[in-house]
């Protein structure tokens, strides 16, 4: 049986509570499958598969990384073709290949990183980042915050940018997690955060947080890590309590859930 340890991340936060306006789509059973039952062969197989939106996001991030690393931006359409070859887009399904090519075209015409001082740029497929050990009261937990891009502005301010694809909105809670992580990784530097959509080429407002806001958010994440660990312990003690510990919310979201093929509560026709 794998060891249960306390941690917090934006992914866990979003599995616990949805962004504002998406409450009706939230299902806590997804957290159960993702975190409590991920060792089961059927669940592990589903977790290893990227859906179309996830695949587009991963390849888009990798494409931006390759553009930046190889200085291909100025080479026009040849740069797009070269990057597509590096990403092996010809092996992807049409819906993924076409969308990623569109994103590469957008980036070529809107060179977001051009002229900026890049401190860190993620490929998007590195896996879990190094955790930040945080002590909050009597609780210690690991904070995971995977930053897509960190820029340094002229006045020394660190600018954390999270790249987005698709139509999903920006969740300020994710920015707060980045800013909290930055307060530990770069304690002497001022930091801001924003989101940039690679499809629409639109950037969010610059998000800042005072020390009191970060402290309150740290308290919330600490509580979240403890609540999640207690749920895992409860489940390990009695597997039959799965749907009581992680209650389902069947409805329209079932249609897009990765676990609808194995979830007995799934309403696959809910949105038909």
C-alpha cells in the first residue's frame, strides 16, 4: 500500500472545489478516482491517457519551448514546419494536429517571449516539479507549483506566466498558488502572475497578492492537505465507503469525465 503524505497543488484544489461559476460541474468522485484509486489498473490506464484538450495543451507548450530554444521565430513558415516535425504532429489525430498548428501560427505572428528576459521556460512534459516544504502551524505539507514561464521585468519584478489553450477561463486561485510558491523560491523578489491564452493571444491582468493574502491562502492549502489525507485514510480503512467519502454528482459533466467508462454513477446520456 503506497504511503499517504500531505500535499497541496492547484490540481488538488480544483478537484476539491471548482472555479466560480463551474460549481454545477463539480464531482468529488473524480478526486477519488484520481487520488485514491489511481493504483488500480483500470484507473491507472485511464489516467495515462490524455484527452484531446490535454494533448493540445501539452504539445502547444512544447512547441513554444522549441520555438524559444532554437530561435526559429524569425524563420517564418519553415519554423512552423520544423517545430511540427519536432513535435511529430503528423502522428497526432487531425483535431489535435490542426489545433496545434494553428497555435504555432498564432505564436509566430504574436511573439510573446520576444525581447523578454526568460528566467524559466517549461517544456510542459517534465512531470512533477520539486515540492516546496511548508510549515503551517502544526501541519507540514508539500506544495507543488508547476510554472510554465518565469520572466524578469526591467525593474527586477518576476512575472509568472501560465499558458492556456481552449476556452477555459482564468482562475485567480492558480495565480495565488504561483505567487505563494514564488515567495519561497524567490523570497527577496517582488512577483506578479498572469495567464496567456496561446489560441486567442490574449493575456489576463497582472495579478498581485499582499503578504496577508498569501498567508491566508497558505492556511487554506494547509487545511486542504489535511482534509485530503483524512479522506485517503478513511478510504484505505474501508474501500466500500468510496462513494460516501467522494460523493458523485452525476450530470452533464459525466459526458466529458475520463472515468465515465468505469463509474457506476455516470450519466453518459446526460448531455445528449
